[in-house]
């Protein structure tokens, strides 16, 4: 029954790694979204046998962050002068669906800002291009998996509140839920103010960063 | 029976978001076309599991707007110096067909002009490259869905008038219909003169915007 | 039985729109080829669910026009500095075959020259790269459809004359036939000397238009 | 039974048009290879529903001509500064196989040199990258088709001589055969010294044609 | 039963060649990952009939090394100014799966640093983008194959320790196991401080290596 | 039974043409690998209906030669400023497998060095990226085909020696075998010191060949 990477929550020492919640026919599991950057030309690489819907979620997350770069203190040149790679272990397990949307968005925001991700946090929810968070399925199984993995905080779409109400309260003890409507709320909860230790020091090509005027 | 995003009409605070009407075997629904831009090189991204016909509708809408940029007060450099992303939630639901043509065109026009979209407005109709609006199917189901969602104004092709006449009048109460032949009429009805709050401030690369002469 | 856009002939106020004749298992229909240009880099977009043969017809038409640009008074820079979009409504109807060759060629020639297209004219015929016009099928059904749509002039390949002879004369009344061997004859008949109202004013990038010498 | 373009030999007034011989289950036919150039960046377009093997033949022909440009008096800049289109009517008929190799090579050589093609000449034979001519099938049917079409001279591979010997001599009357081993012999026979009337006047971009040294 | 290249361990005279362990239905085998570089533009070539998962492993390995280039003393310009080719013999045998992750990462690190690979070493383990090493299957068969091939040291994921405990100790004699959590440990064990004889002398294009600032 | 080009060995007057040995269900045959270059930008073209494995062999051969350019006296600029085409007649016969590896490598080395290929020589063997030669199948049939074709020298992998020992000695008379481990041995045997008559005179673009420093 091991579909995703079954181990417990790990740590938040690295920027760009966020814990998601997956749901398969054999139950819930936590999974890790890993985002990494390196100097380049804005190339995007997706790996981990991601399906079409999940790839589109990643692209939607990136477009949202690009259009909100200023308010997130992200230098816009990073999108053209760094390559971005998003990987979802385990490498041989096919994955699809929109429910990793907020998790991918948070991982990308963390790697571009080098801000630390809140510890023992997991999340699940679809995103839209304007930043709405939409409800997803498998909530009960996902919550059980999060508890087994040692998660303390879970972010869900407000419209998934009804799914929580159907779960026996004993299963919910010790987990704090954060119900959100918009990804700005997700980032407020998930990204700490402090940067990770040894953050990437972004550098930019002078010539390419010439001024634009209106 | 939830195929598209079933909630009610939302609001018109953002540029680039327009309400469309969809029709499936289980009835009508409203759907949202979301258009977003960010500094770039004119790349187009389409997401939301769109089929070939719907992707071609988007390309036709863009070509129409490019050829009419001047009359719409769109600076032509925006097409080369900004990337455009069009997303149609829900992300996992396959969508196809030409009937979102006028909705996509309006969303793109709104995001490039930053003009506000009329509130509580929905629309459905195919476009052609010269701007003609063509009739589409499922009118009855779409109208019922629009009413459920709180829509006040609906734009339809003139050639869909006959479909309206077959609907019992009690279903039509409280909705105003706008029958059009051409997308210029659609934009006149759908786009307000005022811009959204906090509009995108377009900036352009000096070097790339060198003059052209004839 | 509505396969293509069934309405009557429209008008010739726009450059780049030419009426073709299609033939399906349910009879003949008129269809419109729409060509549109906008500032760009010579990109070609084809839409309307066109099949491989029809796409190749479009490419053959473009190559012919490029090689004959001088004699048609087309500034060669237009091919590199403008994008071309060809759309064939209705957007959801798959279309294929070589018989729209002369219609596409005329639409493209009109949009590049901004010359008006003769009113109430329709045409059908395959083209080859050296400009030959070749015969096509479904002539009888196509002519009936043209008459229904209010067409006055029809251009056909000379080798389709035999097909006309088999049609009862009563069906041919009021339509004038133009039998041609070469696309230069097609353009002579189809393109008026006058330009459309409000023609596109072509502008060119100075740097890219540097002189070439032999 | 009309598979290819059934008419008779046409004329040799245009550069880049060469008569080939095809063989299908319903007999032999002549076909025309049309090559056309226009100012561009060295793009190659192939049309006429050509299969993989036939496309590779075209690429092999081009590579041969590029490597022999100097001896054929072709300015090497033409390969980078002009686009090449090869079309084989009829546009809707799928075609494949290597036997049009020498015909395509001759058409391309004619269009790049603007030399006239010998009148009433047809040919069939595979080429290899070093210029060898290899034997092909269907010789008897192809010869009958050539005769019907009014062809006077036929170029064949030397190793196809045995196929000729099996044909009744009455069928061969009035046709002169040229048996060759190498494409240089093909070009010597097929290309006249004179250029066509109104040859393309090649022009080159100064900047791109900078000198190379060893 | 010969699926991979069955011979014994070879030598470590070349940078970029690392011994992996594969497992098929007919037992374990050693295989060689070969990485090679040459001046270029950062192109990646993968060969040896690698499946999607294995290709993604290679891309993940490269992204990890790019993001850690500084700490590994790799000049970042090498990623843009050299091409990288990864080949896995035998060329006709399809291969897939994530278990060559650490082997590919080590081969690439060796070729970019020109550091010698520890002799008589083999390894198997999946990598993730943040450098975690994950457990893989077929451990018993892989170890037997390594012993037959003359391997002295084997690197495995810590979470594969339990698989070792189930193997009869007599099979383990003479092989030293290194259990790791992170690829930094893999590189510490596998890459010697010394470079190979006749290392590649990297050269860089001056213009392209212009400074970047923050 | 004619699968490949059945004629006898030809000659070695051209650089870039090397004789290989193929093996099909109907016996062995010789085949010719043809490599050709022309001024360009480093584009690679493969033709002759080559399968994936054979295409990867070609890419592996090229990468090996690029990484060994200096020791083979190949100016590295040739890889960026010349296009390479590899064709394997007959054009319509699908071919696959890794056994043409050393033949392709030798053909490419000959065309880049313009060195003559030893006359009446044939070879078969897989290559790896580090230059190892690996054994291949069908040795007996291949040797018989080589003898029929007038071949005097055959290069094989050392690990194919055992296959020779099983052949009746009468079949081996008059053929000299060269058993090798590494492609450097292949090139030593196959490439003569002298260049072909009328060798290509390589020229290079000054601007692009700017110096690199470390
Ligand atoms: Ca797991
Ligand atoms: Ca899909
Ligand atoms: Ca819904
Ligand atoms: Ca389709
Ligand atoms: Ca219609
Ligand atoms: Ca097709
Ligand atoms: Ca015919
Ligand atoms: Ca094929
Ligand atoms: Ca083996
Ligand atoms: Ca796969
Ligand atoms: Ca043969
Ligand atoms: Ca394959």
C-alpha cells in the first residue's frame, strides 16, 4: 500500500519544500512538493510523473506569483534569470489532479522569497488563476494521514468545512485547521517572516535587467 | 452533478475575470474565464483541460484583439512584452467547444485594458476572426443556470433569439438579454469605462519598442 | 444538417474575407475564409479544426504569394513583420481537403494588399505551388448552395467545365461562371483595384528592413 | 482511377518543376515535383501529404546539393537566406517511397540555379547522400504512363536496365532512355545551360554574409 | 539472460563513469552510467533507451547539482557552455525506474569536477530534488550481482538496511555497505579528492560570462 | 530477399562512407553509412528510416568525437558551424539496433577529418559513450555477406571472438579479422593518414570563433 513517500513530517530547514496531502484508493498519504532554482533563463522543469492537470496547476501557480511579484517582494528578474524545477517524490509514482495547487504555490513562493515554511504544516486545495482556493476530495483520509505523519496545522478551503464536520472529533484532536478562501491567506499562514539559513543570494545579469518605462 | 464551479456569481473587482455559461449533459452551469498577464515575451498559456476547439477560440480572440488594438486603446507592445495566461476552473474538468468565444475575448480585453467588467453579467457565443458573433446551443439550460447564479444581464447572439422565444416567460423574469451580431457590441456592453482598483501599470522595454515606419 | 455556417452571402467591406464552397455528405454549403494580420514576426496561425490537407493548402498559398510578392505589390517585409491568422468558421466543425486552395489564397492576397474582394463572389479549386488551379469534386452541390446564398459569380477550374455541363440549365440561371487555369486569373477576377475603407497602414521596423544586395 | 494528376506533360517554362513517374496499384502515372523559393531564413516546407521516406528523400537531396553547391554555381548564402517549399500535387493524395529522389533533387537544383529543365523529360530513381542513383520498382508501368503523357526522354538507374529488357520493344518506341549511376549525370541531362525567362534575382543580407576564413 | 552489460567491474580511470545496480525479472546486474561533456550551449542528451522515470531522475540530478554548484566547486558557466550526454549501455535494452538516481548524480558530478570515482564501488538509490536518498527494490539480487562483478563497496539508502538484514551473512562477506540519507554523503564516499589523469580543461566564452550583481 | 543494398564493396574515394554489416531474418548483408557535411549551424539530420536505438548510436558517436576532438585533430568549431547528415541506404528499409555504432563513428570521423577510409574494410560493433566496443549478434551471417561483397578486412569486438571460433575455417579464408576493445583502435585501423582527393576546405565564421579562456 505504499503509494507515496510514507515517512513522517521531516523539517522546514530548506526553502521550497512543502507538505501536501494526497488521496488514493488505498487511503491518504502526505507528499512533499520540492521546488528548486538555479541560474538560468526562466526554464520550468516538472518531474515526478505528473499528469496534465497537475502540470497545469503548477503553471497556474507560477502565473499567479508572477502577477503578484511586487506585493510578495519578489524581484521580477528572477523569473527570467533563474530556472525553476518542481519535483514530487516518489519519482516512479504517477500523480495527477488539482489538489496540490496551494502546496505547489507555497513551495514556489518559498523558493523565490527564501522564506521559511511553517513547521509541521500540511495543506490541500485547488487554486485558480485569480488566487481563489477551491475545495478538493478525500478530506477525511488526508487528515488521518496528516495526523499519522505528525502534522499540527492543516490548511483547507472554506468550502471543505462541511467535510470536517462529518469526521468524528476524536480524529481531529491536536490538529489545528485553517480554512481559507484565497491563496494570500495560505501564504500568510504558511510562510514565516524569517528566511532559511544560508538563503540563495540572487544575482542578476546587468544587461538584461535594463529599465522599462511606460 | 457538479461539473463546473457551481457557486453563484462572485464580483467584478478584478480585471480579466468574466462569467460564461456552459452546458453539459447534466444541465447548465456558469463558469469563469480568468485572464492574467505578467511581464514576459508574449507567451500564451492555456489551462483548465481545454480542448482543441476551445484553444482555437482563445487564439482567435487574441488575433482579433491584436488587429483592433488601436481602436481599443491597447498599446501594441503589450502583446510582445507581457505573457498572457487564460485559465478556466475547475482545473480537472475537461472543457471544449466554441461557445466561450465571446467570454474569452472579453476577459482578455479586460486584462489588457484593465477596465472593469459589468457586474452580474454572463455571456455565451462563438466568435469568428472578423468579429462576428455566432449562435450556440444549450441556451435554455444556460439561462436557468445564470438565473440560479444571480446573473442580471446576459449577452447572446442575435441568431439565438429564436431559442429564447421557446422558453416560458416565467423563467426569464429579472434577466435582461442583449442580442448582438458583433464582438464590438459585446465589449461595449461588458467593459465599463472605469478601470479596476489598483490596475496593472504597464511598463515597456525601451529598446524593443523602437519606432516602425512605413 | 447545418454543417458549415448556413447564412447567406454577407458583404465585402472587410479585406481578407472570401466566400468558398464546401461539399459534405449532406449537401453543399458556402463557407467563409477569414484572414487577419497583426504586427508580429511572421507567425502563422490556422484555426477552425482544419485537417492536414487543408493546412498544407494554406502553406502552399502563402509560399505562392511570397514568391510573387513583387508582381502583386506586396512589400516583402510584411511576411516577417506581421503575423497571419486564417480562421474558417464554424469553429467546432472539422474541415479538410484541398478545394479551399484558391479561396485561401485570395483571402491572404486581399489581407496583404488590403484590396476589396468582388462582392457576391464564391470560388472552389485546388492550387499547386506554381499557381495551377486544379479541379475539385461536388461541383453540383456547391453551385446549388451558392445560388441559395445569393452568389452572382463563381470561379472554377477549367477542368471542372464538364461538371457544369451535366447540370440542368435552370439551376445555373443568374450565376456567371469564370473558368480558370491559373491563380493569377483568380486574383484578377476576385480582387478589386480599390482598397477597403480604413485599410491597415503597414509599418516596418527600420533595423530589420536593411537592404540586401546580390 | 485518378490517383495523381493525370494530365499530359506540360511545359518547362518555370524553374523548379520536374516531371516524375509514380506507380500505384492501379498503374503508372506522371507526377510533378514543384520547388519554390522566397526570401527567408532557410526554412523547408514539404506538402502534398508526403510520407516519411519521401520527406527523407527531400532532405537527402538538399544535403547533397549543399555539399556540392560550389561545383553547381549555387551561392551558399541561398540556403540560409531563402526558404524552400516542395509541393507534390495532387494535394490530397498520400505519397511515399524513395523513387522520387532524383526528381526532387533536380527540381531543387533548378530552382536554386534558375536553370531551365529539359523539355518532355521524366525520371525515377532513388538517391543516396553521396549521389549514387539506385534502382526502383514499377518501371514498366511508369514507362507506359510517360508515353501516354508525351514524354520523350526518361532517366533511370543503370541497375534498372534489366527491367527495360523485359518490356516489349513496341512500347519503347519514341522514348530515349538515359541510364545513370550518379546524380551528377542526372543534372547534366536534365538541366539546360540557359536560365528560365524572368529568373529570380537573388539578393543577400550584407551583415549575415560576412566572410569565413580557415 | 543477458539484459545489461554482464562483465565485471572495469576501472575508474575515466571521470563520469559510475557503476550502478539493476534488477530485472531474471536477477540483478551491474550497469554503467556514462556521462560525457563537450563544448556547447548546455544541451542535454540522454541515450540507452531510457524511460520517462529514468529521464526525470537525470533531470533531477542535474538540477540538484546546479543548485549546489558553489559548494562542489563547479564553475556555474559549465552548465551553459558545455553539453552533457548521459548514456547507459547496452544501447538496445530499455531501462526505466528511479533507482539509478544516485548513480547518475555521481557520474554527472564526476564529469563536471573531473574527480576520480572510488574504485570497485557500486550504488543504487532514488534521489529527490532536495538531495534526499530514498529506498529502492531488488536489494538482494543487486548485491549478489555486485559481488559477482568484483565490487568492494556498495552505497544504499538507510531505509534499505532492513533488506540487508534479511540476506544470509555468507553472501555479504567482503562487501562494505555505506548507508546514507543524503546525496552529499554519496558524493563524499564516491568522489575522490584527486582528479583523473588528463582531466578536461574547461574554457569559457568571455562575453557570455559577464558578471551578475544583486 | 533484397533488404539492404546488395551490391559489392564499392570504393573509398569519398570521405564519410564506411561499410557496415547488417543481419536480418533472411541473412547478412553489407550496408553503407554515408556522412556528409555542409556549412550550417551544427544541425544533425538522420535519414534512412532509422529506429530509436540506431539514432541514439549516432548521437553517442557524435558526443564521443566531440569529447575527443583535440586528439583527432578536429577543429571544434566544425561542430557548430557545419551541419551533419547521416544517411543509410536503402531509403525505404527500416533499420534499427546498436550494431552500426562503430561504423557510424568511423564515417563521422572520416567526414570531419577528410581522411580516407581503408579500402575493402567492413565492421560491426556497438559503441558506448566512453569509447568501449561491445559485442553484437549475427556474426556468422555478417561474415558470409562480407566475403560475398569482396571485403578483405573486418573489425569486430574482442568479445565476438568466440563467435568466430564456431565458424568453419573454410569460410574465413581470405578475410583478416581485427578484434578491438575500444573505438580508438577502430579509428587507427579504419582511417588512413592521407586525405581524400579534393577534401572539403573548412572555413569558419570569425565572429563566432572568439577565444575562450579558463
Ligand atoms: Ca510512502
Ligand atoms: Ca489530460
Ligand atoms: Ca460547480
Ligand atoms: Ca480536435
Ligand atoms: Ca450553417
Ligand atoms: Ca493526414
Ligand atoms: Ca491524375
Ligand atoms: Ca515511417
Ligand atoms: Ca550483460
Ligand atoms: Ca511515463
Ligand atoms: Ca541489397
Ligand atoms: Ca524505442
